[in-house]
């Protein structure tokens, strides 16, 4: 019997990748239209992928809880399982590796809001799968952390280190995250009602990224710093600069996500090697440049 996934935010990075992964696995997908009746849209669906996010961190305090308030009744009315892409904001600055048992001690406002959103799914009794990941890598988008931070000066031979250059950080190749999410959705009946599954993904520092890119391209690259001072100056007048500045701590906090639970639940899941991910990123950058 064909299963159906309702994709919230289908045009965004998360929605686009999850739509492709569900369709590749033989599911039907529906794209939710913002502003319409989500309860009605969810009828007959087995899974709701919550890929909605306030754009550019805009008005998180209002919009993020409002999204959760929409999704919970839609899931209850349809009986669908919510598949919610989580992040690492929940953990603050405590030592890693971080897993599903790590105490959630956010040190940022956005981290607190994410903790509160996840807690509402649990307390409301909605069947939920959290697939938790680090910074997204999406070769098909030019607004992921890979592009607007690490590679924003790559054409000049510079890899930008947004924090301490040797700080390891968790990243998630979005096609991997979507593929793992589908695999978890397919075995949702076997999972706990609220299931938090970290995606180990690709962990690397700015130094390791530079070394990998040098190996793949044969170019000599150097490390540069990110102008956080500029964001601080602009923060009173520029919402995105203010919101990015709040997350600066995360670029100086060594962290990784444990892959133990994912391996136990999905022993056949194989993440994409970092070199393959970076080749895809470089190829798409060339395609973007050719089309410009």
C-alpha cells in the first residue's frame, strides 16, 4: 500500500530533499501550501515532515511556536507521525559527543525555543521522530553554511573559519539526512512514540575542510576569519546579523553527534563520505558560476 508524506516547507532545503527521498522510496508526497488548512492537508497522510522554519531567523519567538501550534493538531487529526529535523542548539556548550541522552541545556534564545518545541510534541502525545543534525550541507542551495560562511571567499583561495580553525563541528549532508529520515519513517511502528535519533553526519574543523579541499582541487588554500565585528555593529539595525551573532558560541564549541542510535536502528544506512560531499559542492558551485 502506497504511503503518503505531507511536506511542510516543500520549497526549502529540507522540504526539497525530503520530498526527493520519499519519492525515491516509493511514497506519495503532498506539498503543504502556507496559509491553508493544515488539518485538512494532513488527512490521509502517514507522516508530516515539518520543514517549516522562519526565514533568516526572522521573529523566531513568535513564528516557531506558531508553527508547532499548527502541526500538533494536524498530526492528531490525521494520526500521522511527525518527522521533525532537529538541530544542536539544544545542547549549549557542554562537552560532547552529544546523543539522545545528553541533557538539553541551551545557552541561546533559539536553543531554548527549539527545546520548548520538541517538549510540546512529547507532552501532547504526538508520535514524533526527531532526526537531529548539525549544520546543513546542500550542494543545490547557495545559502547553506558551506556557502555563506566556509566558502564565501573560496574563489580568492580562502576558506573562512567562522570560529577557532581547529574546532570540530557537526554537519549534515541533507540528502543523507532525508534518506535516513525516510528509513526511520518506514519503521515508525517499531519506534518509541517520541524518538530522538542523532545523525552523526560529517564532523570536521575549518582546518580539516581546507585540507580536504586542497586534496580534491590541487589548489593551495589559506584560512581566513569571519568578520563577526561587522555583525555586532550592524546588529541594532539588521535582524539577521543579530540572530547570527547569537549563535557565534557554536563555532567555538567543539562538538559531534553520536551515531550509535542511528546505527542500531538503521544498520544498513551508510553516510556519504566527506570527499564525495565536497565534490558535489564544488561541482554545483561551478554550475552556479556558469549560469550566472
